[in-house]
C-alpha cells in the first residue's frame, strides 16, 4: 500500500503558473481550480515552467503553434521568425532529469507549451485553423516517459478523469519505490498481488494477461519482464473503470465474507452494491460497508489490496464515481 504520511507524499509535477508563480508571458499567474489545490494536499508539487526554463524570460513575446496537424512549430505570435520547438521539447528531458521521482504531471490547459490536448493551431497567416494539438513540452513529456500520468487543470474538473489520474499517479509512485528497492521476480509477483482487484476494476482482459505474464516470471530477465509488466499495468489503469466493472470487484470482495458475516448483513451489503450498480449511490457507500466488515473480520489478502485505498480518503474521489 502506498505510504500516506505527509513526509512520503508522492511528487507531482505542475506548470509553474498554476503553482502561483508569475511566469506567464505577461508576468501573471494562472489561478488553480479547487481540484488542483486539493492535489497539493495529497502530493508534493514540484513546479516547472518550460518557457522560463529555456530562457525566454518574463515578460516575453507570446508564442503559438503554427503548421499542419502533424507538424506544428512553436513560433512567436508577432513575426513567426523565432522558433522554440526543439528547446521546449528538450526541456522534457531536463524536467525528468531534475525530478526522476515524478509520478504524474499537471499540465496547463490551452498552452502551446504545456497544454494536454486541444491546443489551438494557426496557419502561417496567423488565422486559427484548429484546436487539435498537444503543447510541445507536454507532447515531449509523454514521449519521453509514456508511463507518466498526465492531465491538465481543465480536464481535472471531470471526476472520472481526476480519479483515474490520481489512481495512476499513486500506482506509479508505488512502482518507483519498488524499483528503488531493487527488482526481483518475487517482488514483481508480490506487487501485482496487491494490484489485482484494482486492475480488475479497470480492465478484466489486462487482469488475465498480467497473471499470465507473471506465471513465467522465473524464466525471463527481470528488467525486461518489469518493463513489460509496468507498461501493461499502467495501460490497464488508464482504462476508465465503470459502474459495472467496479460492481464486479465489489461482489468478488464480498465473496470473502461468506463464512464470517451473517446472512442478513451480507444481504444488506449486496443491496448497497446493487444500488451502486444502478448509479443510485457512489462507490464510497458500498466500499465503506465492505471496509467495516473487513475491519471486524480481518483478511490479510484483502487488507493488502490497493483497490481498498488507492489514494488518501481525504481526496473524496470515490464520493463522485
Ligand atoms: S503554461 Fe507552461 S510555459 Fe506557460 S507559463 Fe505556465 S508553466 Fe510556463
């Protein structure tokens, strides 16, 4: 289970303007929304400004993305004569070198450098011709570390995307801690054992594939196996969990209580799970009841499951899904 003491908070990257630094081209900050602020409680935020990082200074001439849909350049808005594309892309390497412990990154909506998606694209004559780009730095970050969870402040308004982002960031933090302790086939199997129900909640086929992958763990070079494993695990967690897939996991977990909890109490639990399946109550309700039963009837395997607490409860992310 991830360590949730304040001293061990996972480290999350964030666009410096969102973190209250006056680094925008006009010397201003960007107000973070309440969700970005909440994440500041659960993560240690480390801020970066790619445009400042490549020496553009503040105030500075604004830039925008110019060109065809598959080949944009980051050019100064006024003259299109200064091209910052390569430097902004290279800055992704700088960030990952400065902070190899990053487990996620909060990008900045709409920015030609830091936008997650739907960034405006312009023609040579300066006319807007689409909103179909990632920022140059953001795209390079995704290429350089494809496992790193990314979202922007705008997308974090969506409860499902927010929950998925935080789940993946905590999992990636957990993984980096495991790697730092030294990998072995045995440790990989132990790690996956804790993630089984979380993976099942996101993607049942991946749950089966990961089991198969680790069944032959002893016959493969551990580094190669680990790379394949974590790519598949993070890919599975990026799939959106649904009412149906969560319900499936809740019923699986309830099955462990068959012998220890009286029938009428199990009936009550099942009815809460059913209400959740129908969208009448949030996930936190049946889950709280499950936790209550497991507190009275401890089960070491269920206690170890990340699904039960993938991130701090204070984030209240399961109150809305
Ligand atoms: S969006 Fe990115 S490049 Fe622009 S000011 Fe914010 S951190 Fe700097």
